[in-house]
C-alpha cells in the first residue's frame, strides 16, 4: 500500500508574526501564547497511525524554534515551506510528497481546534473515492485539503485570504474534472470572538488598552 502523509502548515510562534487580527484585540504576546497552545493541541490531536506527520514551517530560519515548540508530539519530520504565496507553497509540498511515493496527502493548518485524527482518517478514506477532499472553515477558507495525486492547477487563480477560497477551489476542481468531497465545516481562530466561542479565551477576558497593545508590538 502506498505511503500516506499528513502535512501540517505552521508559522513559528513569533510575537507580531502570528494571529495578527487576534493580536489587535488581545495584544501580541497574548495572541502568540494562544497560538502556541492551539498549535500544539492541533498537532498532538492529528498525529495517528497509518500515516506520517510532517510539519512544514515558515520562516526558514525557525527550525530550532519550531522543533522546540512541537517537541515530544511524534512529528516525523520538519521541512521549510517553499514559495511565495500559499498556493505556491501548497503545490511544492504536495509535489514533493507525491514525488516521494505517497498515494494520498492531506494538508492542514494550525488554526482549527476541531481537527483531530478521526477527521484526518475520514479525509484519507474519502480520497479512496474522490480526487480532492476539502474541510471548509466557516469563514470561507478551508482548514484541510487532501489529494490523491499532484494537481498544481487546482491552486491557481484562487483568491487567497478571502471568504471565497473554498468556493473558488471547488469551482476550480469542477473545471478540471476533479471529484471533490466536503467534510464538516468547522470554525477556526482568527478573532477574540472565535477564541471565546471555541473555549480558548475566557468570556471575561478584557482587551488590553491601546497603549498596552502598541507596546506589545501589535
């Protein structure tokens, strides 16, 4: 049976470089601390039997920091994301993993606490019958994308970082003649409201003052 791989796209937990929208509400240091907890939670919950888990990180200089952040979770390998935009980085990661002999590849981010190994298993199962599997986020993006073969054209012409990402990707798949399976929609964490709704931030938490937020680099 061909090997299967789960790729986790992650940013190094650096103050001022992650969760910038959230940081505007709760402060840069608080935002990076939440991101650190969330990322470890997602990676720990997603690692499972029957596939290897590879973390693809950015920036390229952060290997040591990312390894320390996710130490002890059972990650198989750490690799640098290559390319400018998200579409280019996805094409590179999928291409490399399929080039290594994988029969199915699933990519997730670190923003959605609802992702776990049961969901990953469902994605791999769907790829036995479908060319593409998508996990739509409630904000219009997606928290998961899986393929059973390289499809670089799937990621061209997508309006990244908008509410149209999932819709545009489904339309692109249809135009390419690819069958597509949707998983259950989940909420990811972009704002304090998201964090509260998902139990990651107390409902009584009060945003820092503008002076404190600016001092924290937000």
